[in-house]
C-alpha cells in the first residue's frame, strides 16, 4: 500500500488507514522534505492487524501547521519506521501489541517534539531519536513477559529541554537493555 499526499503548497493532509493481513508493505508520505514545501497540518492514523508487516511513514513541511501521527499495530514480527521532519510541533503515538516487533521513530526540525510509545508483548524493541532546537519529550513503555526487549532514546535539543519517562517490565533471565543519550 502506498499513499503520497502533498507537494508544494498543499495541505492540510490526512490519512486514515485500517489494514488487516500479514506480509504487507505500507508506505505513507505527507509533504516533501524540501525547503520550498509550505504544506501544513498533516495528520495520520494507521491501524494494522497482522504479522510480518513493514510500515514506513513520514510527515514533512515548512508551513505553519503541526504534524500528528498515531500508529496502532496488533500482531507479531512487524517493523514500524516513522519520521516527522521540518517545521512546527510534532506529536507521535505508537501502540504495539504482540511479540518481536521493532519500532523506530525520528522527530527532527523546529518545534516541540512529543512522543508516546507503548510496546506490549515479548521481544519488542524501540529506537527513538528526537533532534531540534526546542523541547523534546518522550514517554516509552515496554511491558515484556519473556524474551529480551530493548529501548534506545536519543534526544538532542539545542535550547529547549529534553525530558523522558521510560518504564520497562522485563521478565527475562538474560535481562533487557536500555540506552538513553541526551545532548544540547
């Protein structure tokens, strides 16, 4: 499934996608990562049920509106890559229920960055990067009933604050991993 919205001076853009099935590739893109794109006000809501799906989403603009994205995954062995670029406030929520899922999220550019990631199941991983001159905040929850889980958070805010909350329940004799890096 491929959805592309926007280009120069278009927006606001909205995607609502509900998909049930396995072995799918989903690519959604709103705006273009280009200094001449003044589109604004992007919103995405993705809900996917199934296994072995690959989801890649992006939002970008140089306009005055904010980005908002909610991704919900129910199933095992899914890969989710989300990207929010350019100007203004960015809000990202990812909720994953199942085992052996991988979530990678990047928020960059101006504006405040806010992220909520909840992964429930076994052997899940989350990698979050937030960079930009203003405030970054992340709330990551990993509830793991077996298998290893990992969380990696990188926050780089030039003048704003970097704040995070990380909750991890690990029921694994080998342990689980957490890495947090904050720079200004």
